[in-house]
């Protein structure tokens, strides 16, 4: 049996004009997620560790290092738990695997798995920030937190719209989705404040994406833009009010 995969690549052509080419296939031991790149294919497990491997009898390296940290804490040893450069590199590599997967899953609209993977990576970032011995390692993953928050927020908001209204909840799906977006925006702003770089928030691509998503969702609320503007001003949500004024101007211009 040949190990050449050219026939597989030819049967699934790479399209440079498409932002992301992904699919789910039936593998020998269940479904697999595949991402087509220009020189090959990345294959991932749909759940658990994307590589399908379990290091050191744990599902992931993150779980392994969490166990190590707990051992130190429970044994009350004098040495404080830290992550050395090699351990941080291992966690970064694993976080990238999850990044490839949630990026692919977002493309496929599998929002629940995106939420699971982005939540997981945020926990890894916090773990490394707390325990990495080097300041450079502490920053190496946490710098991507705004992006992961943005993806998590998009997935939560989209899932809320997709699932519709629950009989137990008085809020409409749109109202709940807007709450998720506001929470995500707050978390990203909090990131910049945490590092004392609040002035850089205005250049955040992630904030721009969430604000644009919020404007899009607001357009779909049954209330008129004028009613929404009045409520936004009343609630002192001045940034929302500014966005609504723009919508109203465009509405009048098109008429």
C-alpha cells in the first residue's frame, strides 16, 4: 500500500479563494474533522484532544500539568509549582491544535464545540499566566485572549439565535445574544485595562468585530431603530446610541 496521499489531495482540491476549507469525514474510529491547506490536510478528532492522543495517561498536556500543580499543592511542599520553558512550549503547541479545531468548527457552525474549545484555551492561558516562570511565557499565550474571547462570544451569540427561545426564559434569543456580546466586549476591554494599555483598545480588531455583530443583531430586533435609540440614551448606553444614530441616518438616506 502506497503512503503517497496525492490521490486524496486531488480528490479534495484546495481553493485559495476560500477563507477556510473544512469537512467532516468518517474515520476508522469515528468521525474526523479535516482542514484543507495548500500543501496537505490537517486531520483532527472532533472531541477531546484534537490529535487523538493522550500524553502521560492524561487526555491533554494541560490536564497533566494541572495534575502536577495539584500534587504540589496537596503535598504542601516548599517548592512552588512553576512551568518551565519546555512545558510552556508544550502547552502552546497544544493550544494551537485547539485553535485549528475551533476555527474549523466555527466555519461548520458547530457552536457548542467552539464554545467548549475556546473556554478550554482561555483556561490554559490563565494557567500559564499564573504559573509560567518566565514573563515572556506568561504573555506568549495571554496576548491572544481577546481573539479567543471574540470567537467564544460569536459562538455563544450564534448558538443562542440558532436554538431559539427557551420556554423557561422570558428574554428573546436576540436579547440574550446581545447580552453575550456585551459581556464579550467587557471582557476584551478588561484585558486592555489589566495590562494598563486601555488606549490601545480602540484599535482592537476583536472589539470591532463584536461591535459590528452587535449592530447587525440590533437591526433584527422588532423595535424600530428610533425606539432602540431612545432606550439606549435612557440606559446611558451612549456607544450603542451612536451606532443606532448611524443606522437611522442610513435608513433615511435610502428612503
